[in-house]
């Protein structure tokens, strides 16, 4: 008989993790709207703050996790580049689309992950994954407003970055799987990928000014927030809360519950984001966008329930 308190701790950690992670887009939207902070500068600061916080924490408490095999460095460098591209695309998506829409669009990654997993990792692509792919892509079109010709004229960057953020999140997810298969510790992977991502984003800003949307036009733009303690505080909370606390609680949940259950609970993140964005930012989804959100999250839920069922089916009976 399962330990009830053990399961309760797992569900609590998973739900709190989803709630904390849901504030990521809220903080980004607040910083870009209130302070006009350019998206790529924000992404760069966020990655470096996470990197230095992790570096300090691991140096103090788990120094051995800072050691990475030299043979793994090229992979971690590539992983960092993918993280930098995802963070760039998603931060731009939040700036142009809003917190709720951008978070839902990022969840379209489930469909992209199934396709890329089949192509790159030769993973099985059966009926459940095909349904998830169809639901995710159809929902992506509805949520982004891609069916409206006027939206392409008014919000071209928002539509493109929103859809691409889902694709790059899928790539990032697959690289995370590869890191696990290589035997890399999750915290070691996290500190190196955020460090490399910060360096790539620094390059995007220094050499992409005037070319890349949201990039610094001059080095002084890195101090965009000036003497605003509120702005810097929000930036620190963005890095420390959603990234570190959210990831930490997610790992705690995995020690108490099966991964399929934890991942299913994680799909509540867009609902938390939409509720917070409605209360604090005044954002509202249209009925079409709400329908698209149901398609995307329904596809994700179907996929995760099906994968959990397949895991139980493959498990030998006692």
C-alpha cells in the first residue's frame, strides 16, 4: 500500500513547482512592459544570474558537481546554444504576445518533440503521438492568430517567435534527454548550459544590435534598469524563483511520484500563468485562443497519460 504522506508531498511539490514556473512569463512581461527592457538583454541577465547563483551554491555545497568530463564540453556548449536560442525566442514571444499566449505556445513543443524524437532518436511514433502532434500544431495556429491575415501584418515577430519557441523548447527537451542518457547530473548540466547560454546571449547583444530584435544597441544598454531597485529585484526574482526554486521542487516531486504523473501535473502551468496574467496584467485570451489552448494542453495530457500507460504495460508483473 503506498505511503499517503509520501504521495501528498510529491503532489504538493509538483503543484507548487508548476505555480512557481508559471510566474516566469509574468516577470518577463512586467519587465518588458514596465521598464521597456529589451528582450535579449533580459534573457542574457537572467541566464548569467542563474549561472552565478548555481555556481555559488554548488561550490559551497556540492563542489564535485562542478566537474564535467572534458569529452562532454562540446555537447554542453551545443546545449547552451540551444538554450540561448530558446530563451531569446521565448522572451521575444512574451514581449510581443503576452504572458498567457506565449506560455501556451511553448507547450506546443510536445508535438514538435514527438516529430523530432522520431527523426533524430528513432523513437516510436504511434497513434497517440500523431494525435498529440495534430492537436499541438492546430492549437498553435489558433493561439498565435496565424489564421488571421491582419495578425501577420501587425504581429509578425510575435507569431514567428511564438511558434519557433515551441520548436526550440522541443530541441532543448531532446538535448535534456540526451544529457540524461550520457549520465550527466542534472545540476551539472544546468550550471554549464546556463553559463554557455549567457555567453552566447552576450554575443547576440554585442554583435546583433540593430539586426536582432530586442538586442542591445550599445554596451551601456546592459544597465538599462539604471538605479531602479524594483527592476533589478524583479530580474533577480525571475532568475531565483521560477528557474531555481521551480526546477528544485520539480526534482523533489520526482523522488515521490512517477515521472509521468509529475509531467502531467506540470501541464497546469499555462492555467496558472493565464490566471495570474488576468489578475495582474489584465490579459485575456479570445475564445479562439482558449480553444487552441485546450487543443495544445489536451494533446500534451493525452501524450503523457499514454506514455504512463505504456510504462506500466512494459513493467514486468510481480
